[in-house]
C-alpha cells in the first residue's frame, strides 16, 4: 500500500468520493461476488460498493478479491457488464495515473487521435502527475507513431517527456512583461503565428507568473489572451492553447465547461463525460459542480440525469454526489 500512498499524495480534499466509514474489503468482496452470481448481474450492488470507495480502498478490494477468488476483479466485472457503465466501473478500479495512461493509449491508437483526451489530461496535470503517467504509459509499450504526428501529438510527446513547468509561486515582473511582449510579437504583431514561442511560455512558466503575463498581454495588445489565441490559431492547436490558459486561470471552470459541452445539444460525448467524472470524483468534483452551476445556471447533476440513462446514469450521479 506504500506505492498507492505515494502515488496519491496529491489526491484532493474537495471530492464527492471520500473514504467509506467502517471499510471492510472482505465484506465488499462478498457483496461483489454475490452481484455476479447467477444469470444476471446486480448492478446496484456494484454501484453501491465501487462508487462509494476511494481509489486506495478499491485497490484493497481488488487485492482481497484476488486472494478470495483467485481471479482479477476487473476482468470478472468486464465480462459481466457492458457499454458505458462498464467503462466507468473499469475506470474506477484503476489507479489514477494508470487510468490516465490507459486513456492516452486509447486516444492515439488506430488511424486517428482523440485529441480531446490528450488535451484534457496533459493540460491539467502537474509535473509529478505527468511523470507518473509517463511511467505507466511506457509500461504499456506504446509510443506515438512518427508517421501520424499532428500538432497536438507533437505537444503530447513534448509535455509527457519533459513535464517541466516551474511550479513555484515566484513572479518575475520584468520577465512577465517580456513574455507578454514576445507572445504578442509571435502572434498579433506579425503575419502568421510562432506557435513555439506560445508553447515555450505557456508550458514552462508557473501559474502565478502566467496570470501576470496575461494581464500584461491585455495591456500591450488590448485583447484578452484567449481572444488572441482564437484569432491567431485554429483547429486542435487552438484547443491546446485555450485549454492551457483556462486551466491556469481556473482548472475547475475548465472541467465544468468540458462537461457542459460533452452533454449539450444532440447526443453525448461519453468519452469526455466518463473521463472527467472518474478522474475528478476524488479530487475537486465539489468545486467543479459549483463552477458548473455558476457558469450555466443549472446543476451538473440535472444535466447528467437528463442526458444519460440506466445504470450508466446511476453510477455517474453517485460520483456527482447529488444536486
């Protein structure tokens, strides 16, 4: 369990999922075994156990299941469940960096790339988190194909290999002014855009410093940095830089917006909805919910309830933690 504790020293205290009182992994194993006996599956029991245990507690349930049954819990549940509900359950059973690495591998396999996943994960994680994700990613023995390199894929390789953002609180006022001028000269002040300069500043400077850079940029250009990015860039690269800026300003607002966009209009982008609900439930879901209500005037709970169905809806609502 030492490894789990080391990996999860950065789990937040603003999650909707918290440690279950009176936790008994052996009792949970018996509940899950009973849920999978017979012709059908008791999905309610699966939800009751897994949606109300922390990541560390779920790892202990997995270990106890292996000892009691001699099988892998994730494999047994995978054979019993299906669809989006299964995707949520299997995600909950993974360590956080394992889940991120799993999502990244799936995002770049095959002919295309789910660039939204690369952006969601790598624009919002700390250096330490990216380094841990990278270690698990490499264990999967999958590397980005050089024959299918996009702008976002190049950024993905760069960020995952370096994880080099300054994470201090120091603001260098003179450097902030210089950074703002260089970004302006790399974009608004020239024909074409020097994306490398944007990348260098946005991916290396610390949060407090970048907030000052954004203020200085507004003074120099007369525009908000997000407006300039929209004017100067397009496609997935625009999405990358906007995500970085939004995460620097307010990470929970970024995730609230991603959740809103995953459900608004016709259809649901389930991959985004599942990824954020699973990944943030134990970290900052309370703050994401508050931002969602502030930004859109409706609760995240109500959006999920109206846009999903069945056991998939039930487990997401449990992770959401009520209205």
